[in-house]
C-alpha cells in the first residue's frame, strides 16, 4: 500500500504532516470560533427580544 | 439582481449558509482525491526522487498565499469605495487563512529544499519574498486585532493593505535585484512548454482546485463569524446604553 | 507650514531627546556588532555598509512614535486638523521635522561610525550618499506607521511590526549602494532605484498618512 519513498521518506512525510496539520488546525479554529460566536449572538438576541 | 446584494449581511449569511456545505464537501473531495492521487499513484521524478510529491502541497499553498492577498486587496478597495461592511470583514477573515497558506508554502519549501539544495533556507528571491509576505500578513492581522472600534479598524487596515501591496511588489523586485535564486521558474503557465510533466500535472490541478475551494469555504465561514461577532458587539453595546 | 516646522524643530531641540537618543542608539548598535561577530577587521570591513544601514534604520524606527504621539496626547493634532492647512501638508511637515532631527544627524554620523567598523576607504562617500537619499523615505514611511498606530495604547511594538516590512525595499537598495560603493563597483543602478523609492514615497505616502490621520481623528 505505502509507496516506497526511498531515502527522502522523512522529508516527504514530514512536509505532508506539517501542511495537513496546519490546515486541520486552521479549519478547527475557524469552526470552533464560528460555533462560539454563533451561540453568543443567539444568546444576546434572545435576551434583547425578551427585554424589548 | 446584482453582486452588490450580497453586501447585505443577512443576505450574505443566508446565501453562504446555502452554498457552504457544498463547497466544503467539494473541497474535501478535491483535496483527498488530489493528494491521494499525488501521493500514492504518481511516479518518482528521475532527478528529485520522491520529494516531487511535495509539489502537491507546495504549489497550491503558494498560489493561495498570493491570491488571498489579492482578494484582501480587492475587498479593501471595495470597502474604501463603497463601504460595504461585508467586504471589510471578508478581508479580515481572509488574512489568517492567507498567513497559514504562506506558512505552509514556506515550511514545505524548506523541507523540499533540504535534500534538493542541501539547505533548509536560502536567501533566494522567491523564498525571501514569501517571508516578507508573511510579515505583511502578521502586521495586517495585528493591526486589525489592536483597534477596538470596528469601522476605524476596517478603514485603517484597508489602507494598510493598499500601501502594503505596493511595498510588497516593490520588495519582490528589490529582492530579485538583490540576489539571484536557486528556485526554479514558473512550473505552471499556459504558454510555456517547460511545465511539469502530465503525470504530475493533473493531480496537481486537482489539488489546486481543492485549495481554492478550501480557501473559499474558510473565507465564507470566517466572514459569517465576523459578521455575527460584530452584531453581538453592537447588541451588547445597545444593551449597556439603555 | 513654516511655523509648524519651526515649532516642531524647536520642541525637538528643547526636549533634547530627538537628536541625542537616535544618535546614541546608532552608536551603541555599531559598538555592539563587533562584540557579536568578533573583532576581525576583514570581516568588519565586509559587513560595515550593511551594519551602518541597519543601525540607521533601527535608530530611525526608535524615534517614530514621537512624530505624532505627543501632539496627539495634548490635543495639538485636533487643533491642527481644524486649521486651514491640508492634512497632507501637516503630515509632510511632521515627516520633514523627523528627518531633520533624526535622519540628518544619522547621515552625518554614519561615516564617523564607519571608522569604528573599519569601512573600506571608498565606502565613506557612498554610505553618506545612500543614507542621505534613503532616510527621507524612512521618515515618510515611518510617519505613515505612526499615523496608523496613533490611537493605540501599546502602539510601539505594533508600529515596528507594521513599519519594518515596509522598510525592506529601501534597506535593500540603500545597503546595496553602500556595499557596491565600498567595493568600488558601479553604484548607478541601485542608487537610481533608491532615489526612485524615496521620491515615490515622499510624493505619495503623505496622502495615505493624511487619510489615516483623518480616520483616527474622527
């Protein structure tokens, strides 16, 4: 299954790990912040509707 | 029906909510296909050995690093001229994505350079320009987060984006002048014969499509977040006032 | 405008910080470099033009927040904004005052400090010329950065982060002129490019700085 990467295996694999890790981290942070902000907004909107 | 209708935040959120799942799925599909195709099913280059597989990450991320800045520039100009909030917030949302793309391009480039050029880092024009671009991203993000008032922050950072673009281009030529490079020329262009070979070319195209879609999806999502954050702040401010 | 320039210069001279601080910083940087890289004369000769340029650039950076911050704090800037002067003029005068109080002393001091770094004999003239041509650009770009960060409490660090990338082209061409001069090569091309950047920055950036200031004063 795994292709033979020869003597450059370490370099190739680590570049994939670094790049995919960064992408996943970016996506995770974006989604996490999107959820949090959405929840905060809903809360505030509920409150403002109840009061006003 | 015109493009400017999407300047309405509510309309923007509704539309992007509709397309966001499709774009995300498509992005993941392209990335997975392209990377698996590239990683498992392409031959090794006769000179570079297996390191050629890094191209599927390096070239698309480098491309997106520059395109993200271009998109921020356009969004900043739209904000300055027509003062649509969505546009300013989209520029803000794109900056961290662009910075991460620059970082990926730099990191994979360094890892590729180590076996090929015998060094992690060379003060080569392309590498140096990317490092400078990364610094510009950092400054832009820092300025956005330092200013509390939303409109002021949008105004100031869009002007910084304009001035920064001019200086980024100047730096590019200055750096070219300053040192001759190790980096190869363009590997993708429509009119040249010296492109990469077809076996590498098609998976690369799929990867580029994946990165573009990923960028669009992330910018949509993050712009929505910025719009909501801004609205939350406005509501809280109104509550406190009375 | 002349009155404003005279006022800024007088203030800088009276406060004493303007001339002294930048110059002493420049001196300290040039003194520290041999400690860092070793006292070998051949090596120092080789890196002297670059060190002088970087030292001048950092000294310039150090004094940037003084351009506008004091006037912002005591409200002078608000008054100036309502005066019949165009904002672009105010910004240009501020940059000019900064150059006279900081840039010019640095230009004049650079050849003297070159002695400490064992600068090649051909280099003195070109270090002087390149700094004289390049430092106005540093002042103008710095004024733009100062205008951007003016309303912030801890703007100093952000100011450096914003301004240093903008200094890259100036530094590259300036140091290139000085280096080629020291090695007695042809300096015409980088010198012309450096002058181009300087003139371009002086002509165009005040508009950006003025726009930024107007936003900050809103």
